[in-house]
C-alpha cells in the first residue's frame, strides 16, 4: 500500500477540510454502526466498476475495522441485547434490500 493510497483511504483531503470529519459527527449521534455498514456495502458493491478497485476494497476494510472497534467498545453481554432493536434492524435491511432489487433488479 502506498502512502498516497493510505491518505485516500483514511484521510482524503475533501473529508478533512473542516474542523471535524463527518464520521465524527455520525459517531456522536449514535449512528456509527449503520453508517459503517452502509459504506461497507457501497464500496464492496461498486469496486469492480472503478479504475482502482483495490482502493474501494481498502475503503470498505477501513469501515469494517472502525465497525469492529465500535462493537468491541460497546458490546454488551448477549443476554442483555435488545432483541426488538435487532428485529427492527433486520426489518429495515429487508425493506432496503427489496427496494434496491425493485429499482435495480436483483
């Protein structure tokens, strides 16, 4: 991995022009998990259409690493998980998948 690729993956110039990165805001609002999952899916879905597919795979990996760290930091014992929350997340993912397939074919 070259230094320029690392910057493009972890700190692209257009992400760091302000005082905070968008992901810092997202984390502060408690939506980091969904944000990371969405970006992982986005980068994995389109990497083959890019001039530099490895760069998008590296970006997906960067979000996966961030998600893993977030889950490790916030993980609760399984018995304490809010099953209603996860049922709702599953329902939302199913709806999003169905809408995607309807719009783009699947």
